[in-house]
């Protein structure tokens, strides 16, 4: 398996796809539907690795305590860069406090 190695406590950024009638201020890659009824876009989520499972999946936790299981090889998942760690420090620090 070609994947990135993660450890519990790692900060990650997940680019979550969404579709609504009103994109929020953090929306990226906004595409309108054919008639403009809705918009497809993505939002960066700042999560922390809680556990690395044997099957190559990661247990990730959100700022509000929700947990998601994501494959480590998912192209929407990436390790937080040094710039992310500085720019979004408050989001990541609130994760570590939980």
C-alpha cells in the first residue's frame, strides 16, 4: 500500500466536499450547478489523528469531538504544513485541548 505514515497526535487537513445553496466564506473551488440552484465546493477541515488502525485507516477527531474514519491514502487528506500550523493554530490547539 502506498500511503503516508501517520501517528496519533498528527495534525491533518481534510478537504471535505459539500453541496448547498449558499457556500460559506471558507468555500474553495466553487462550481455552480447548471441552473444555479446549488453550488458544489470544498472546505478545509482541521482534524487530529486519534488512532492509526491496522487496515490503513485513520480515526480522526474534529474540534467538536466528532470522529471520522478515513483511509490514509485518501487524496483529500494531507498532513498540515508548517504554514497551516501557524495560520490555523487556534483550530489545532482547540483539538488538542479535547
